C-alpha cells in the first residue's frame, strides 16, 4: 500500500487533468505522470518535481484531447431519458419505502410551515391595499412635543388642510363608534363598525355601491347606508337590494334613520371596518361638541386626506407647524404637532391605535418569515443527511451506470430528477395538509385567510419557487457526491467516505439544524414565560369574578338607580359600581391638567375615569392616603394615583392630600385621596397618571359576583336587566377576558412558536436518524469486530452516539447567544417583562440533548444488537 505521507503532486493540477482529460485516456496518462513524479522526487527534489508535473499536465492538455461533451440529446432521446429517470426514481422510492416516507414527510412538514407563514404574512401585509388610491391616503394624528402620541386630531383639521394646501386633493372626517344598538321593528341588534361620514369619504376610499350613490345617499341628516350583509341580517336574505332602500332603522344615539344605500361588504383585511354609515349632517345637528374646537379631540375622530399625484409628503409635513400656528396659536403649536400617517402603515404603527384594534409588528412578521426559511432549511438539511446516509446502498448502481457509459453530468441530472420527484410529492402533500388545516388556522389565528392554490397566482408562484429551491438546496450536494464515486470502488462496495470532508459537512448541517431548533425552543419558553407573567402578575386591582355591563349613552339616572337596587337583591351579587370604565379597558379618556410649578411650555395629560363611591371596593383598588369619594362628594374632589404624584414631583401620598390642580373648567380641583398605581392597559405600556372623579352618565356597570354559582347569578342579572331595560340587549364581558384580549397577538405568536418548534424538533430528529444510520452502515464491520472482542452494548452505543451528542452541545453554544439577543430585543417591547434566566437556556439545552439522545440511542442500540456474524460478512 502506498504510504500516506509520501509526497504528492499538486492537487489542483491532478484535478484539472481529471476534469479535462477523456476518461479512456485518464488512467494511462495519470499513471504515467504519477510514476514520473515519483522518480523526479528522488532525483531533483519535491519542489522541482511538482513544477515538472504541472508543466507535463499542461503539455498533455491539447484541444483535440479535451473531454468532449456527450450529453447533447435529440428531443426523442431526451424524453426517453426523462422517462427513464422517472421510472428509476419511482422504483427507488418503492424499494426504500421507509426512507422515502421519512424524506417526503420531512420536506412536506417544512413546506407546510413555510406555506402557513406565507399565508399569514401576506394577509397581514394586504391590509387596505384593495383601495385603488391607498398609496395617496393619509390619516392625521397628533404628536405631543413633550412626549407621547394620540390617534386623531381636532375636528376642523382635515377641512383646513384642504383649504390651505393645494397638495391635498380631498379631505374628510369620520366619527367612529365602538358599538351601538340597532332596532329594526321589534328586533334588537348589537353592532360594531358604526360611523358618521360625509360623501367625500367615498372619494378617498373605494366602495362598491349596490344601491344608491355617494353624493345623494348621505346628503340628508336622517339617512344611513348599510353593507349588504347587514341589510340581509335586518330585512332577510330574501329581500332584494332595491327593496332594502327606503326601510327604516333606529340606532342608539340617533333617531329613526332611513336606508338610502347598500354597499358591498368590505374585505376583512381592513383597519377601517365600517358596516353602518350615518350621514355627517346628522352628526353636525345632534353633537354637543364644538365643530370649530382646535384643542380637544377623541380617538374616534378619524381624518383622512387624499394627496395629489407626485406630492412630496416630507415637504408637506414640514409645512404643518406654520399651519398649526395659524389656526391654533403659538402656545398650542409649541405643545403639539400633527403627523401624516400613511393608510398602508396603520396596521403596523404601534404609536397610534387603529379602528380594527389590531396592530401587528413588522418586526414580528419579519421574524416569522425568517422562521419559515429556517424550518424549510432544516427540512432540506434533513433530506441531504438521509440521502447521503443511503449513498453506500446506491454505490453499486452508480458503478454500473458509469461502466455502461453514463457520465457525471447524466448522473447528476438523474439524482436531481429524483429530488424533484420527492419535492413534487412533498409539495402535493403539503398543499393538501394546509387545505385541511385552513379552517383550524382561521380559528386559531382569528384571521380570514383565503387559500386556493389553483386560482391564486401569487400563491402558485410561491409554490413553484419553493419547489425549485428545495430541488437545488436538497438535491445538489447528494447528486454531486453520488456522481463522484469511482466505478471500480463502487462495484466493490468499498465506499468508506464518499468524498473527503463529507462527514464534517454533514456534522455542520446537524449543528445548524439543532441550533435553529434550539432557538425556537428557547423562544417558545420565553414567550410562554412572558404570557404567564401577564396572567399572574398583580395588576393593582381585582379582576376575578367581575363582569362589566355596558350602558347606552344618555342612560336615565332613575332607570340606572332602579337597576342597581334590584341587582343588590340578588344573593350572588357581592358589589356593584357604576363608572365610565373598568380600571383596565379597551377604551381610555385623556384630559390635560396643570399644577403648581408646572412647565408652561409642556402639556400634561392624565387618564380620566368617572367613578362612584363603591368603585374602589368593587375593583379592589388600594387607597394609600386620604379618603374615598362619597355618595355626596363634590365634583371638584379627585382621587389620583401615584403616577400623578411623580409628575407633580410630590414625594409621599400624604403630602398630596389637599393639593389643587387645574383641570376641566376654571374651578380648581382638590386631591382628596391617593390610590396605589394600577395597570390601565397591557404590560407593554407604562402606568399613566390617572384622575378619578364623580360624574353623571356612567357607561358601564361593574358587578362582582360570587364565584361558586356564577352561571345562575348571571342569569338572574339578565332577568333583572330585561325588566328594567326591555328595549336594550343585555351584554356582559368578564374583566379578565378584557385583559387577556390585550395579549392576543402574543398568544398567537406563542401558538405558532409552539407548533413550529415541535415540527423543527421532529425534522431535526429525522436528520440525526439519517446520520446515525450512515455511521452505523459505515462502521458495520468495526461494530462486529468490537462485539467479537467483547464490547458491550453500552460501549457500542456510546461509540456511535457520543460524537453526535457533541454536535448537539455545539449547536446549543451557538444558539444561546443568538436566542438571548432575539428574545431580549422582543422583551424590550414591554415596559414590564420577565428576566432572561439562565435556567430557560439550561432547560432548553437539556431538552434538546434528551431528544437527541433518544433518537440516536434508538438507532445505535439497533446497530449494537445486530448479529456480529452478519456484520463481518458485509465486506
């Protein structure tokens, strides 16, 4: 045998000769050059011998002696070849059923994840893109120069912008209501998506009119336009569109309105989800708000402007401060400015609320897309490992094909065709799986995802691209590796290592697989821990066994008092409070206030909550100093939380008692009590300053009920409600459900992480299975010899598995810093979050090791228990 340390000629020259020299001449020429090189090493030294070898190689490479391309085929031969490739692929698939099933299943799972993520991301990015002028539509919001943002702007802003700037082609204002009650005949309906709009609204946003028109239908005060589904709901599906027009509905807060138009329903992917549109003229004649007020506004006020083609938005934004000084005065203009927010950015801008109450982070969508790529990559890695694990079994096939004249290009093409067949089968399986899962996905994610791969061109293109990418990513390496087998070595079944460095590459792939899996496991644990923190951390008030019952606006005091008296008689009702809102709510009311020593150049805002004397007791709020508001407390008496004291630079709650602040109206208000801070919104936001005071017209009742018999108690509450409010629908919501709704996007994220982590773990285990199978086949004779010499099963399992477990440990070390960076960045979205404990990473690492140990140990034990006689006969 040739000594492994004997000097060798330059590798690149030998490779060049192998690549360009015809196969029938290669053995003779290569052998002659090798003998000449060895002689010259003895005579002139290794350096001179290598130079002579290179010159000799270049001397042999004459154009007429170059390897000729022989793979140009006649169309008939080409189709015959493809047919042969397919037949061979199908035979190989049926001959190795388990291997093929594992390979196809791994790819299919990767494609399923990728496809689901594509559908989710595409849906989120499609919000309001169906409007033909969406790229020119902007919403006007407010930025406070002292810090903070607010959705909306004062009522006159939109029309003034149109008058002052020629860049504004059209402008409109809409007032959206969260919900309202609609009466049709003797039927009551609770509806959302109610808005007051002007005809210009339809010049900016697209709407399909089935009856009526935008100029005439909403020109009169007592008119309303409905969407088709709402019209069918009220008047029956058998009623024609034309017959719906002219009918009457009564909406809470408005008198009876006549239906003057019917619109086609808008797609679900919109942040302006209106269903019932009331004439703007009706709002102007009934509102108590000053239509020329340039100071106050509410979040339900939505201003939309349509810019002319070619308008430079940045230049227009720079003109806004001068516009504000003109209409608001220097003082107010120094405190706030107005921001032009693109309509297409409403769905992603967390600084401002939108009307659908769904804000989605583009960073999360990007992260989700990256997860899809990574999982598809792990599926391809799994395919590569399983393919190379089977390489020894196919070595004789390669040898026979090469002896019969197949060149390397044809072999690569054949193995790529096999990968293409696997990819197409996996894609078909994935498409079917996603079709079956779509209803469950829609429910799980609360998204109206459309899935029709045969009519959706963009989805079809995505599937084709993914299939092609899988063929290249998963097929190239195994095809090249198999095609490089030497015929004689292959036929003797002496493939020890297909190519030098192949095992390190597969080891690298395993490390990449498990690093990705480890990142997903850690991310799932962190998101789960953060959600548990949300659920279990104290909020500063009691959320258990409390229901909130909304009142209609302008609720008569006598009627609400009668309701309270009767509710108190129900045994299961413990406490009752009438208020503007619960301590934590979807809605919020903000007001300016001033105090002694405040900076006059800044605006100070607090959240306002109208309460009664039982509010603190009902919701379990803690009074730190002073006294609660009584049934007969003066309207100027206030309760504040600790955050207000920080703003006022007051050190202790006791020090604040008796302090006065400037608030609504000219009369000073006195702080009579200080309440411990409580969370008014999600843990993403810091606790704001809160002012609580007595007031009229509460918008909800908070009822604390006995937990032991809640269903019966709620039924009794409903019975009382129907007696007191026979013409109003009874509705209630548990307070803990309102709070849980703050985190619905995080819950969806956790559910997706959990699913994808499980799939990534499964695919990675398939990859480990492939590699341990390869190692077991490669070392079959060694295992047999060791068993004959007395090695135990445990020794053999350790021998086969220790190197792979080292790879998992390396993957952990790579994944941990990446996972820490990603999760730390995600947790920065919350004002209150869990610490990134080392135990999270340790648990994830141990879990990955156990999973890997089980996978590797199973196959290693199978190899270790094999009959050594059979093992020794393999070579």
